[in-house]
C-alpha cells in the first residue's frame, strides 16, 4: 500500500463531506455492494455501525468499510441470517474502493484492521459475497 494512503476510523457524528464521499463510492460499486436509497439511508447505517474505516489520500476518501456487531437494529436479510447463526460477531456489511485504487493493498489493509479489532474483542468475522449477480472482483479478492 502506498505511504500516502491513510486509514482513519470515522466516528459519530459523521460529517456531510464523508457521507457524500462514501455514498458516491458505494453507488459507483453497485451491484458489487448493495445500493443505498439515499445519503440519509447511509447516515442511518453508519449511525448503527460498530466500525467505519475510511482509506484516504490527501483527506479524500478513496475507499471504506462498514462493520456491525451482534445486536444491531440493522434489517439486512444477510445480517439477520448471521445473527441467527452466532451470538457474537463482527459483520462486514460493505467494503468498496474507488476503481483506480483497486489492487493497491487498500482492501487488505482494511481487513487487517478489522481482524485486529475482532481479535481484541474475541469476535468472529462474517461477511458475504454476492453470487447473484456474481461479484467476481470480490470473489477474487477474498480468495
């Protein structure tokens, strides 16, 4: 990963500039990540999230990951399924990186932070990858 890339944890209250940046990256990465109806829906998701990381170059967000733990009010069918399988966990809801910055180690660095977090709190990590439509970039990354 380039030294000019910095990863920050974003915390409540989330500022409008970060919300707009994350929303734009999310929407540019659909259907690989789920589409969000609006920036307000994103804000609601971030407000119930446990861990939000942003990869930045010169304070510009170029990638992000959103994680939730067990007990969240999240209504995603995938999150609900995992909640029925485990009592404690970190769930990676979405991770997206601007196209021009993919394959530069950012995703790996974000995952390393998540796994360090999960080890600290002794929580298993769960995520899912879309197969319909097939999310080949994510399948390749996770392989």
